[in-house]
C-alpha cells in the first residue's frame, strides 16, 4: 500500500490537498493508481491536466527506488492513513499527507523553538533555557536543525535528556549544515528526524518554507527566539499565527539586529515570552507572565513587592559580599587576593590579563587565587576567555 | 700514477673526506667524472677547461678520468672544482710541488669561475670539521668562506680567491698572506641582535607567565586570539628569553645553516636561537625536509630554536601530521632516491590560531555557532593538540586601559629566570638520556620527580570536576606545575604551582562550556 501512496506523493503536480481529496474518493492509494481518466476527473478538485498526468505517469519505478533507499537507511514512512498521523495535521488540508522519518516514532504536539542562524549570546541562552525546561517536562522540543538557535535547541534538549524532533529542509538522510553531522546522529538515536521530502533530496532554501509550515502545523506552541529582518524563523511564526497556534516571541534589544523580527512580531500583538513556564501553560495569561506582569500593572503595589524582593534576595547577596568570610560549601578562608579579584569583577567582566595588571608583584598568587575561585564556582568563563562573577 | 687531492662532501649535517683522483690516459681527448656525482659535479669538466685556459694553463688534450672516492656514495656540489683543477695540473705536470707530503695533509674546497676565480660554496663548516677529524692539517677554502671555516679550531684554514694564487702557494713561489679587510675583523662573537624584546609587550602579564613557563620547561604552546591581538609579536620574542646556546648547540645550528646555504653573516657562529615561521601554505616537504637531495626543512632549521606556526588551523592536515614523529624523536630521517639523510630537529613549537572561523569569538560581532567553532578547532588533530602543553587565549590590549607606567618585563630579566629553571632541570635529569627538560618527562619520571601531597590532589580532583578536563591532561598539568616550581627554585610542587598550571588549557575550558552534543 505504501508503495502506491509513495507514488502518489512523488507526483509533481499533486499536492497534499489533492491527495487527500483523492483518498476521500477512492478506498485506497492502489485504486488511485489503477483508476482511469474518467474515474479521476469525477473527483472534485481534480482537473483534466492532473488526471491526464496521473494516468500518464503510471509507473512504480521511482517509488520503488525511494522505498529501497528508505529501507537501506532505515527511514520509515508515516501517511495520513496511518493511526499515528497526528490529529493536528488532519485538521490542516495543506499539511503533507506523507512524511519520512528516522529515529523513534514521532510524538505529536510539542513546542517549536526557532531562531536565526546568526544568533547572539542572549538568544543562545534563552533557547537553551527553554529547551531544557521543556525537556525536563517531557514536552517534545521541535526545531529545524539549522545552524545557530535551532542547533542549540536540539543540543540543549538532548543534554537535558528530553525528546527532540528535527524537521529538515531536505531528505532525512542529509546533513545540513555539515557541522551538525554529529547532532544529527544524536537526534536520530534519541529523537526523531522528520521531513516531507524523499531521502536524498539536498537541503535547499527553496524547500525551507514547506518545512517551516510543517513545523508550525505539527506543534501546539511556537516560540520565536531571535529573528532578523527576513529570517526564515519569522516565516515559521507567521505560519503559526495563520494556523491559529499559540505563538510567542522573545523580546530583544531594539538595537540588536537579531531581534528586529521578534520585536516586530511583538508589535503585531504576539505574546512576549518572559518565562519558560509560559510554554507549557494552557492560557497565555498564566502564572509565568503574571508574576512579572503584576509589577507593571499594579504600579501601586510596587513598594511592597520591591521590599519583598529585597528580602528574598538578601541571603543570596550576603553570601557573595560577605567579605573575608567562609566560602559557601567550603571551610576555606578567602585570601586578600581572592577578595580583590571578586571586587574587580563586580561591575564588569575582565580578561585574565586585565586582572593580572592589578597583581603585578605576585602573579603566581594571583593565578592561584583565580584557580581557587573558579574551583569554588564563584567565577564564570565567557566564550573567548573573559572572566565574570558567576550568576546565582 | 694518478694524482690524489683531498676534498669533502656532505651527508646529512656532517661532512666526510672524498679523495679526488685524476688520471690522464693516452686516447681520444675527453673528460670523464665518475663516483656518483650529480649534474653540478659533471658540469665541472666544462668549467675546468675554461678556467684553466683563462688562468694561463693548458688543458691536456688526452683522455682524463676523474674519480671521486668513495665511489659508492652519491655526491653533489660544485666545490670539487678546485681539487680537480689542481689534480689535473699535477697530472699534466704543469706545476710541481716541493713537498708532496704537504699535499696529502691539505684539503681543498672551492668552485671555479670561468675566469679562474674561486667562488664561495655551501656547507663549508661541516666539511672543515670533517677535515679536522680526518687528521688533515690544512684546508684551502674560497676567501669568502674563510670566516666560516675558521670557526673550526685545530686546523689551518687558508683562503684564496684565484686559482693561480693557490698554485703559487703550493709551488712555494709565494707565501700565504691574509689581508683582512678592516671591517671584517674577527668580531668577538657579538652576533646581531634582532632587537625584539618582551619589554614591548604590555598588558599581557598573565600570558607572559605562561610564556616563561613554556620557555623554561620546553613546553610547546598554542596561542588563540583574534586577528591583531599580538600573537606573532609575542612568538617572535620567545627566542630572546630562551637560554643562550652552548657552543656545541651553536655549532650544530651553524652547520645546518651552512648546508642550507643560509649563512648570510658568514664570519661567526650563529649565537641567537633560530626562529622559523613558515607560511601556512608551506608544503609538507618544505617543513620536514626533502627534495631530490633530501635537504633540511623548516623543522631542522628551527633546531635548538623556535618553530612558529602562525594560523596553524590553515596548515594542511598532512603537513601537520608529519611533525608528530620528529617532535617525539628530535630528529628526522628523510629518504629520497639519491640519498637518505638524518637531520636533528629539537625545537620548541609555538603555534597561533584564531578562535573561530570569523576570528572574533566571544565578541558581539561573532555569530559562529558552537558547532562551527568546534569544527574549526578540530582541524588540528588530537595528536598535535596533545603535544601542546599550554593553550592560552590572547585578548587584544586596549592601550587606554593601561596605567601610564605600564611596562613589560625585559627579555633579559625573563631569560634569567628561564636559565635558573633550566639549570635546576639539568641537574635533575643529569644522566637520563633523551630528557633535558620537564616537558620530556615520562610518566614514570613524573612519579619520581613530582610527588604531590594530598592538598594538591584535592585541588586537582576538584578542578577536573568543575572544568571537565579530559584524563590525558593529567600529566601535562603536573609537568607544568613542576616547571612553575622550578622557576621559583622550589623543590616541592606547591599548591600555587598546581593552581597556576590548571589555568593553562583555555581551549579545553572553552570546549567544556560549549553547547554541543
């Protein structure tokens, strides 16, 4: 049966809508394959050209080749006739009728996290945080396996032991971009790779919109992490809005090029993402947003909330600014050099050399203090080697 | 009877005695040179005919056979010309020598010009050394090579610039007089300093500490930094803090440069440690050595000095992998059809690279994803990375941030420290062959020379937990700590030494913080 379905899906002029119409009319794909011209044009929505084309291209050779390739690379096929075909896709006529997947059986629903390929450190942080949050709650994390945000989303989800699905703009057996080959393997073993293109189809920007549509159709919720002016991720969000999904965007700096798209989306009335809890909440106005929202809305209560916050933070701060006291979790006394390092890093992150300028006379003591502070987890290394105080 | 004149040839970095035998036989006029000479040796016959003629002698119009004994080793070079010419003149009885015994204890080197002048040739230093070890008393060299030849003590070196001068000297018509040019007075070993000094490097104090460690312990080093942050500037100055070369080392280096024809300042030994910085599109053979005559490559030219590979990620993988074996063995054997040579190559490897494809990793303008960065860094294979004990990030220095009185440490100051640490290591490794510095210690030796107390072990354990270092870095940290302790003259590795050593592998730290599968 799947061979005939495959044949149908490979026909150039017949899209998902037509396929579904044909399937409504005929009892099986095999009947469509064997139907003659007169029978075909009787189907509503099938024109003369399409019918003629179907009759003319009555050969299973190509479909057999694709099927063989699928079997060779352990790629499985999911059609709209199968039981596991997601309910969400059934509702959308334009959703592909046949999907290729590799890895575990695709779970329906989930949250799409997408963003630009050239992302900022901020975007990376938001994406990773959201992905691991979802992973811990066993929500399928969906993205497009592109460079940048997409890659981080999958990686963070896998690292947190979650289930992730990658929707590809090429065949399931292709790797794009090339640096993600290892990530692809990991997703194939712990998650699912999904594509509406037959195996071997190279990834191409022209195919990304249909991939984006499929992603938007599959998920319940979409989060746009970062997007430039003409980002493909923006397209995904737009599809999500059009399909009536819950769409959110991460607010960014108005000067950041990577946030132009997200901020524009927010302007159009899309919900602002401030907290991972929003991703799993049923209604947009639930807990996560309220906490922060109340600060603005109930301006009168600011005083009280402010004081409350301060109190809450007090023990945390105290452990950091205690001066020459005991380090948390250790019984070691902090040396004067260590204190000076902490003091220097209070307001800005510095490189090791910039710090060293203040310890001209005893560099070895300085290095020793730096190591000890790092071992105790009080310092953090930023990409490129800058040192800052550890957060939290 | 054939005339026999002593000359020399080069094999690897060493010279050996070659007897140039010349015999004239009745027959059709011709010149035959045998003894596995290459094209430059064979062409000597044409040069001989012209230069003898020009110098006022007659080229014998009979059959001439010239043999370079031993005849089973391939030889090359144009420096046999002088000995061939003299042999021919003796054989054809155009000159007579008062004291034939004198001829047997004299060696000859020099290429002849068509005008009868004697021209400079390469490899003079090792050949004069060969003359001394062969027991010769005197050696005649081209005047231009005189200074170089005089570096070898214990043999009389005479320099001539014309063929007829040599003949006049041999036939005792004229005494040998050496008229040194005024400016060529034997300089008392003061080689030209390049003028690179670490004083110019300001605001990179933490890095300097590790550079001193690298120099003191012979540790290879990788610097990672954005374009223009001073990687090359730092690398170029490393030779200035390496300990001064011993006379033996100087001689080794000078010999190599003599063979490579790179001895520009030919009147003294090379006293400064070599600094070689091949470009990243250098071929494998130009790095390792090769060519038809198996000549030394960059790694041999960097012997006793620093080999600096800028943009190491751009070098071809094959070229880099070639370095692995020689770095272990400290010598390289190059086999070609014509010859097989073994050259020394004990160098300190200093490499530099950008942190990511765009070069500005960590800056806001860098959009390289972690996968991309890692892919870029993986261009340098594990085994090569494994040989880099120190990997340090370099940040561009903002001069406006520096205090006014900021001044770097002078090279002389740093060198003093390095020398001290090296002296400690020399006495530690005395009697252990193949180990000169901490970097070369084997695991067994690490156990012997680097005992660690419980406090240090605890720090190591914690650091591995937090920094996610791989297990094979363990010995590297101990070796580095050993050098840090040596620099301060401490017998024991102290907590501070180990703590500082643990900051020496920035690349690995980066790796641990990356969001990759």
